[in-house]
């Protein structure tokens, strides 16, 4: 069992500056030692590296004001503090019905800079790649309590009896929430499909060629008579876009290199496709149709109501 998450006590808030200098130094040292672990927890909870950094700052303020005299496992306790902060952020986000990216999301086609003190888009993209774009998209669809239960238990091996108090549920209910989230993550992956692996490889190759600007490789993945349909919200444009032919479609894909860094392979309605999700929030999905391991149709979806109707799941290797 990970030493970070065993025997984590509830944080007890006390008036500021009640920690002894020795306690404060011990807490500071442990927080820095565990920073990467705590950031990993926060990122999977929030889907945004910048929001994860905000959560760590808030968690540090709470921890520095807490009575840690009785804390036996400081690492597990800090994980609990960070998880509670993230849960509150998710609940606030949902209660207000807000999209935290409306103001924070850069133009993914052109923005290569960063706000002062904030992770830049490239850092965000690298972090998303390390976790999995599709997983972040699915996690974003979960209720806050489901997300916490799944992330802490399935990704960080936190026992359900420690998760339960955070969400004010019983351990049995916490287990059910994690199981429900797990089914959502794996949705569509249980049906036998001998072609699924090969089609996933084609989708991965399509993404790699787009990211790398390899036009010739992209053309080889497309059927000569491939058609692409994009709804009005993709560009945006007054009318839906329709393109035909491998060369024409490949040129259109090359124009989206900026978006490709925020894109990953996912199961889209049960078939390998792509999801573009800056900061873990689904913005565009590419639904592929295959014939003989060639892409024959590409449906590019960006209209919010259409995105909500899609079944997105993790495409396991």
C-alpha cells in the first residue's frame, strides 16, 4: 500500500500560527517532497494543470493553519487535504454551472505563450498526454463524488473507508460510486471486435501524422474517396463543411496541427476516433468510419449538444 494514503487523519483547523517552528518546517519539507504526487492527484481530479496548481496553493494554506500534532502519516493527510480542496472546486464548478475554461482556454491553434505564473499550453498538453485525453474527457462527465472515489481508489489505491468521510458517504456507497465511474470509463470496451485493435492503430497513426505534419503518411491512412463532414461550430462557419477526397481531407487535417497537441485517441460511440480536449474539457470529437483499415468517413463534431450525446470511453491498448 502506498505510504501516502494509509491512515490519513482528518485535518483539524486551528487558529493561524499555532504550529511550532519544528512542525512548520516538517510540514514544509514533506509538502515539497510530495508535491509531484499531490499535483498528480489534483490534476486527475480537475483536468487542468493550472487549476491543480491553484488547488495545491489552497491546500498548503489550509495545511499550514492546521493542528498536525496528532497526524501520524503526514503524506496521507496531505493527500486528503488536496482531495478535499479539489472536491470543493468541482462542486463549485457544477453548482454555478460554469465552464472554468471560458476565460482561461487559449486559442489552441496559435497560443504558445502563458499568463504570468501559469503553466503554458505545451505543459498542459504534455500532462494530458501522460494521463490520457480520453480518460480526462470521461472524468469530466462524472459527478464530483464519483470522480473523487474513482481517482483516489483506482489511481492512488486510497481505501474506501478513507474516501467515505470526504464525500459524507459510507464506505459501501463510496465503493459503488467508484464502480459506477469505472463502468463509465470502460463504456463500450467489452463488446468483442476483432478489428478494434487495428482501427485504433489507424487512429493513432492519423493523430501522429497530424501532429508531425506528415502529409504523405496521412494520405495513406485515408480511403481515396474519404468524405469529411464538420458541423458549423468546428470553424465556426455559417454552414456545415463537406470535403471529399484523400488529398483534400488531408490538407484540412494539416490545418489543425495546433489542435492536435490537445487531442488523443478515444472510443467515440464504440469506434476508435479522436477527442480534442484542452484542459480536460471536450471541445471537438472526430468520429471515424473504417473500411478495410482505411478511414472512409470523418465526422467532426463541435456543437455542444452533439458532443453531449457522444459515448466517449478509453481506448485501451
